C-alpha cells in the first residue's frame, strides 16, 4: 500500500467536455419525463449559478425535480439507459488519462458537485469504483428512496470537496491517517476556480479546459494546463 498514489477527477467540463446535469435534463425530456422547455430552464439556472445568484441547493432541486414521484426501479432503468447514451460522448483523451493512473496503481476517485444519480453512470463508464458526489436526501432516508429535492449532508463542492475527500479517506483508507498528506503523490484535475481549495490541497494540481480565473491562477502558479 505504501506506494499507492491518489488521482482525483472533477466530472463536468473536466472528464467530460459538457455539463452532465444538462445531458440528464435533455435525456429526461427525450423520455417524456420533463416538458420541452425544461432544457431552457435548466440552462438559465446554470447561468444564474455561475453568476452567483443561485446556490447549489437550487441547482440540485432542479436536477431532481422530475424524479420525486418516479418508482425506484424506473429511476434505475433510466440511469442505465442514460449511461448507454453517454458512452459515445466520453473523450478518448480523458479515458486514456484515467487508464494511465489506473495502470500505475493509483487510487482513482471522481469528486463532483453533481448529484450521485447523474454522476454514477459516468463513474461506471470510466471504470472508476470510487465516486464522491452530492447526495440526494430521500423521503425515507434510504439511497433507494424518492428524492425530496434537498441535499443530504455537505454538498460536494468548493471547500466541501476537501472535507468530503478527507472524510472518505478516513473511512476507506484508515491506514492513511494523514489524509491527503499520506500519499507521496496526489493529483486533482478540474476546470473550475470553484475547485481551488482541493487543487491547492494536492501535490499535483492540473487545470483542464480551465475557466478564466483558474487559467490565470494556474499560469501564475506554474500548474500544468490541459486544453
């Protein structure tokens, strides 16, 4: 175990060159689960989120709204159908990057603000066993329960990503009591300045198609940039 390193990956606009929540919304529209104007409403929510006038709780509610009355079996069926549709949209460059880390024996984890239900199909497609995502609160408290639209625990974004990674390491890698510092090498790949807390916590931060603020920061710090 002593030689194992840690590779963390953001999902939206990092591992995939699009927004998984938008892809999910488009999928639900195609299944007749959402009205045709849902896509435009979701896009407006994203723009307000980026502008800082809408918080992650509102975005989560928007992503989960259609699922409240849907039986668990049908939700699972939709997730599998969504996965099969997304398979062709994975960039070969990022599949190769993940494989390189896996072949080196690194512990690979997706760390995303996206809801687990939407992110899980991508984790399976990339062949990653470990996913830290925003968890949906459910009516009966079980993972299979109907989503209430609220978030259970800390949303997996900004500084909370660091907390969630540390908590997960403490639970899943108890032999590494030092958390991130217990790994000789650690990477985090992200497109967003929102992820600066976790980028600054690893030994190898990498900016992927970064937003303007992250690009400027990466250039200042001499971090590698993947376009």
